[in-house]
């Protein structure tokens, strides 16, 4: 079997494994009563099972480490092992939290430990040890911001498909076949879950999936950065919609004096749903940003490394402007709806 056929087989395996496991997770969640109920801080109107992200996790664990070891430009055993162990740790604490809520500090401690384990492995493979604490914090933030953004049908799965494919293309262009196939497997696993999570969702990702997706996106971004530091800029541009929404929402809550660490419904995608957008339309808006803005600017940052940093900052300035304008529009629509009901 040649490498191309093997790569296609691994990607298809990730897709099929995810679909099979997610289908089983739906039955398991109903049996165990793992249901997300509608409420003030929810964007759905029907009880829906959670924990479907376990399908992506299983598919990734069965394909990604093998890809990183078998294909050319393979990673060291230490880095592959650290990635697998970190994935298991974050998924395990998320799976536990999906069954019974865990306190914040132990959960965050495991997340930092997982990101730190990967950072130490990268340092042992040649990265400066000064970067370890920075990557620990970046990994912890990525895990949590993707958890924050998992609130409407199909949104996070759609984002993981987009970023996975984008990172795969960047890795292939950087002559990193092992990482390219691994990222494609992540995208395929997310697609297998998306089939059941697209509007109207039959199952939600749950913390087992959302946190792990944040870890994996962080991990592959860091791995590309280690290959060539210029690659960090197009990789971060691919994540611009989620990073901007989470960061600006958090900053807004902190500045306004609200308890930023408590559950809320103030991300832009949540305001869009509250103002009358359907889950499908809200997801389409984020997809539109990804395809019309993030993808072309990521390509520009990759093709013109000397312009990568200005393009990166320009992307996030545009994202900030769009976030402000869209949120004002949503607030106005919500206000108009309220006045209409009152009259």
C-alpha cells in the first residue's frame, strides 16, 4: 500500500470511527440521563443528549498517533506520547464533567497539566524551555475558549473541520506529511460528529469533546510553530472567529464588572440566536467569515511571510470591528423585539 492510499484510509477510518462511536454515545446518553435541558443560559429549546465528542476523541486516538509516527517527517515518540496522554487527560476530565459537574480548580489544573506536558515534550525536542509556561497558559486558554464557543448546533464541529483542513494544507506546504494527515484525520473525525450535531442536533459535543478540540487545535498550531515560526501567523488567523469572539466577550464582561468566570449567554453567536437567527444561520455567518476572510488572509500570511504579522493584526482588527457592529445589531434587534412584545 502506498502512502497516498494509506493516508486516505486513515482519514476515512477517522470519519467512520467517529460516526459509529457518536451513534453509540446517543444511546448511552439517553440511558444514563446525560441530557442538556433548556434554560436561561442555553440556546436550545429541547432536551438534548451530550457527550458526543467522545466519538471524535476515540477516532483521533486511534488514527492521529499512528499518522504522526508512520508518515514522513514523523514526530518524536516523546511528542506523540505527550499528545496522546494530554488528549486522554483532557477528554477524561471532560467526560467526568459531562456525567457529574466537577469543581473549576481541579478541572483547570488538569487542563494546565495537559498543556504543560505537551510543552515539556516540545522543549525536549528542541524548543526553548522559556516557552513552556507561555504554552501552558495558551493551551489552557484554547481548551476553555473552545468550550465557551460550543453553544449552538454544529458550530464547534464546523470550526474544527475548517481549522483541521487549513492546518493540514499548511503542514503539507511545509513538507510535513505526518502532521498533514493527522490534521486531516482530526477534520474527518469532526465531520463524523457534525453529521449528528448539525441543526437540529441529535447530540451535543459536551466537555469531553469541546475541551479536547481546544487542546488539539492548540497542539497542532504549536507543532507547526516549532517547524517554522512563520507558520504560527496563518494558523492563528484560521482560528480568528473563535479567538476574537471569546476574548472580546471575556474582556467586555471583565471591564463591565460582571463575574466573567460564571456561565452566561453573551458570546456573539449567542446574541445572534437571541436576536432571531437560527442555529443554522448563525453557523453560516461564522463559516462565511472563515471562507471569505480567514482563509484568504491565512493564505496571504503564508505566501508572504514578511507580511504575516501585519496581516495577522489586520485580521484581528477586522474581527474586532465586525464583532462590535454585529453585537450592536443583535442588541438592537433584541431591544426591538422586547418593545414589540411590550406593546
